[in-house]
């Protein structure tokens, strides 16, 4: 059954009871029904949700083997039907195919890292053999029930060897089912919210794509000394000058030789910056700390505001800038610290270092050209970069910073919507723990 997302939504209201217990003849006994904490007004006095096994409600089946060479990236008249697989990219969308095997059904990933991921699939579609399928002619295949199953399904995944959630196990999962009418109302609510989230996700993706394209225009291409796009006040300015990274910044590799070993760490003290800080730009938590005495001994490895830290072993070439107010501390042996020299804007330097062409040079200089290998400091110092005047650097930084602010704001808006949906679902559905007690 397909749910319309254009029906008016009533505001759900809180339910005073979270669970009712009774037996088939009405006597108080073993619990068999639950109530969500939040219900739409028209269901405020309706019966509780009845627990059933998935296999009691659905036909439980599976997708078919399909060679990905037959799947097209773009939808067309010849390949109109979406193909779903086990991947998480695009919510499992692997491409498009000329045939379909199911319509308006629920799928879940049976094998691999994403085992237990459950989704409602509206319309006609094809799914591969790593997808289980739930079919209901009575309309139980909808976003409401898909979300209900998804809220508990990972609890049933077997992690012995390759993660699995097979059909037999899925069939035995017990969840509380509301009436079809209440399912439809919840499905409409969730579908509307998902559409808002999808629209905001597209805006975020568009901003990131715009920034990527803009950077390709604002910086010279490989072998060139002028960008394709230049601000008006610099139209007749000199060409960008090629300089080595070592000439425009001071580079310090983190200490080797056991200077930072677990035996010297203290509970509170100066922070130890690790590779994860360069990769994720998260400076709110630190696993290790050192004493003031040790900090003084390793002061040349300490970080300051606007220093750039780079992951230089393992995951190569990830950069983060030390923000104002970050914890005082030192880098470990997996990091390289770059301090911009006078005349070099640190934010501009970070932007240059993150250009795809520069990233490729960093990786090509690593041992064997592999991302998991180490690049020496001397190799990094010799990296050639194009640099304009300090004034033009600042103009480019202002432009990119404004765009980054928009991306950050859009990302926060999207995160808030996802948090809102998660909280709403916790209210619209009986808690998994409560359902497990039935």
C-alpha cells in the first residue's frame, strides 16, 4: 500500500499510559499490547498496539542475483527501475535496470557490514540477493512498519564471521503493530519529514559541489600560474609564484623514540594531539595527556592557534587547523605540524594543501604510492605550491570562509532535523525495551 504524503497532518498528543496488560478474555495477565507515548488525536482512545512476529504479517522472501554490469547509473526509458543492494550510499541505490521483481515492499540487508538495515521501497524495483524482502498485500509494507523493524533489527544480526540477518531470523522478530489506519498516519508523518530531510541534504550537497567547483576556478590548474577566476582588483596583478612548502611554512614532525608512551601519560594535563584530530577536526576530546614537566621537554612539538596539523602516516594528507581556544598540547609521531611563515595566510595554505592536485602529489610521494604509507618531511618540504600576494590570499580566504559558514549552517540544520526525527520516532513508537518485555 502506498501512502500519500499530501494528506493533512494532525498533531500527535501524549498518551498517559505506556503499556496495558491483559489476557484474551480481558483479565489482567501477561502483557500483550503497548501504547506509544505520543499519538495522533484520532487514535488517542484507540486500542493498544498488538505484538506479532514479522513472519505472521509478511511474506518473507529475498532478491535475485544480478550482475552489476547490467545496471545503469542513470535512470532512462530503457532502465526505469531502481536496483537496491547492500551499500549505504544513496540508501542502497545501486543503479537502474530494465526489469523489476517487487513493488511497494520493505527490504533489508541480509549480509555484510550493513546487515539489518531496513528500508521501505515505494513503487516497482529490483533488489539483489543480499536483500531480504517483506511483502504484504494488506498494506503493512509502509514507512511506519519499516521504521519499527529497523529500530530493533540490528539486535538480531549475527556477528560470527560475516554479519548476517537471514530470513528465518527476520521472520521471528516480534514488534508491536498498530492498526492499518494508525500506520498510515505515522507513515504520512515520517514520509513528510523524510522529504524535508532529503531536500535539506540536497542543499548541503549542492553547496559542497559549488565550493568544489569554485576552488577549481580560484586556484591555478596544474602547470599554470593564473587561476581561471580572479577577483576584479587582481585582474592585472602579477602571476602566482611557485614556492616550496618548506619555504612558506615551518614543518615539525611529531616526536619518535618513545617520547610519548603510555607509561608517561597522566589523567589531567597537556593534551596529546593524534591523527584522528587531523582527520576529523574534532578538538573536544583527547585520549592522552602529559604532565607540565613533559610538556616543557617537548615544547617544540606544541601547537598554537592557526597551526595546521597533517596526518602523515596511515591515512595520509588530512589537514586540520588548530582553532582559537583549543587545548594546549603536543602532536604525536603520526602528525606533522605546519606553521605558516610571514606572507603566507594559514587558511589559504590549508585550502591549497586540500586541492585534489596537491593531495595526489602527496600520495604519489608516499612509499609505493599507497595511502597507508609514510611520506618523509623532506619530501613534503619540497612540495611545489602556487602562491599569490598576501592581499589576494586574504580575498580568496574570505570567499571560501563565507561559503564554509553556509555549509556549516546547512549541516547544522540537517543534523537538527535528523535529531528531531529520531526523537519523534522514540515518542511515536513503543520503546524496543518495552516491546521486548511483552
